[in-house]
C-alpha cells in the first residue's frame, strides 16, 4: 500500500514553529466565537418563528371554533411573540 498521499506532520517542530502555530490558532478564536453566536441566534430565531407560526394557526382555528375568545387568543399569541423578541434581544446584547 502506497503512502505517497498521506501528509504526516513533521516529527520535530522548532520552538518558533510551535509559537507560530499557537498564534494562528489563537487568531482564529474570535471568528469561531462570532460564528457560534450567529449559529445560536439563527437557531433561536428559527425556533421562535416556527412556534409563532404554529400558535398563529392555532389562534386562527380557535377564532373559528370559539369566536368570543378572539381577544384572549390574540393576547396569548402576542405575549409569546413579545417573549421571543425579548429573548432574541438578550442574545444580541451578550
């Protein structure tokens, strides 16, 4: 079996090479943190939108079934939407 395509790291790195590697890894950390925050915020927003859509559908069905509760249904859905907005705003402030 040929090992021509396998790239093995050098067995002995100089101190300077190790320091350079550490500096390169350290320089990537801020970008990795920012990417993780973006992924987290996108997940939270997608979840909030999904649940808001589900609750809006339930609200519409409830209004058809029992129209006298329309004001209460709207308050419940609006309160949920407000809660989601507050949570997303907290993510942005961290």
